[in-house]
């Protein structure tokens, strides 16, 4: 299918300016969309603010990274869709989310003409907030490359975590439980890849904790890496761990599925989109429970082998492509226009 899109503008940071799940999504969405129309525009929020109201008759898709700046923006957003990567209300305790939404988010969200949710979980969350009769698109990402897969060794658990050092990623809680476990360096090694700039105080607290003698033996934190260089770590790992309290989608988890790596994850947000229990991993309500199972897998190698073998047979989403994402975008946009 070849179709022209006219007057569609994406308002987001340069997707190559820093590494985040949202930027990875935006990069590949725009690349795929420009295969159909090379003229599709991308501008930043500063440029968006300078546009005259007459220019804003175009259809805009605006990233949630600008949420706080938008609170001061008085222009019309009725022809604008919010690209919902994440909402801060999701970082609150479940019983506090509605109150936070009412105080901090509702007035702004009410101004938008529609929402492009990057996960079905996020779309369901918007429905729960009362946004049922507005325009919705739900477009989970696809894998942006063809993974080089090889059957995993089980001689030792070589685990991987890919996430920025942020509070909602639950890293301190996980590392604390790991420090208190009986797991040894002969059984387990963990590599953590992720940046420190988004929440520097939390990142520093993580790094202080990693100075613990036992954690120094078990964990290798290597900082941020370009997305393309992370692939080697997926190829070399035989377990993926997600300690995040909340993943609105979880691109790294999706990539672990693509590499057919088993996963242990905190049961929050979209984690259950990626994991089918007893097939390619397990979900947990606490970090202590997650580490307890990790400890069991370290000592019960037959159990770990069974999990690795099951994940190797798991084939979810392997045929889902960015071309299909854009096809769904075209179809959904036509249905609600």
C-alpha cells in the first residue's frame, strides 16, 4: 500500500538526541511512516509554540515528554493527538492515581482532540480515566531489527536489565533483595545498561548501592549504550530481568521476547503483554518474590533449563513489523476521521 499523508506533523524531540523507549518508538514510527510519505514532518515543541494558529489546522501528534511545558501553553489543541508514552499518574500508588490525575493531568488532557497510545495498557488506562468518547489510536511498537538468535547456554545465569536509572524502574528494591539473597558469582551475573541523566539523584543512589561488596561481584553496570550496541548483550544473555514498577510498554522486554530469552518481571503495567507465565517467564508482586525465584533457578539448574527451553519455543510477535504498525495507523486514523 502506498498512501500520501498530508499535513501531519509530529511534535517530539529529535529521536536520536538521547536514548529512551519513547525516542526509540518515535524514531522507527517516523522512519516507517516516511516510507509512505517522505514529507512527513517532525518538529520540536519550541517550534510548535511559534506556529500561528492558522498553521495549526494541520493534524499534530505531540509527545508526552512535553507535558509540563504544555501546562503553560494556551494555544488550541483540539486538532492535536497526544502520543501517550507515559503519564506521571501511573507512577503513583494505585489508590492515589485518580487524585493525582485530577490535580495534575485532567485539565491538560481534556484539551486534546485524541490520543495515540503506544500500548494497549495505556489506552485502557485512559478509558478508565473517562476518555471513552474521544478519538483513540492504539499502536504498540514492532521490533526494528532481525535478532541474531542462538540457543542459550545454562552453565551460569547471565542476566540482563536495560533501563534508565529511574525510581519507577524499581532498581534499588531489586538490588537490595539481590544483596540479601544467597546467590553467588559462580551462579549468576547481571549486566545493567541504562542512563543516569533523567533522575540523577536516584541514579546516584543506585550507584552507591552498587558499591556493596556482594553486588560488585554480581552486577556490572555499564551505563548508557546506543540502541544498536545493546543487541550483543541480548545475544549473550540467557535471562532478562525487569524490576520496573510500571512499564507503559517495555521495549526492552519486547526485544527479550524477540531474542527468545526467558524473563522475570515485576507485574506492573504492560509486563503481562510480554510474558505468558510458565511459557517464557514469570511475573511477581514484589521484588523479594522475584529474587526468591531467581535464587531457586540458580540452585535448581533443571528448572532454569526448562525455562530456557520453553522461552526458545515462544514465538509471540515475531511476524509483527513496523509496516504493519503504519498500516494500522492508516486504518485507525481513517476510521475515526
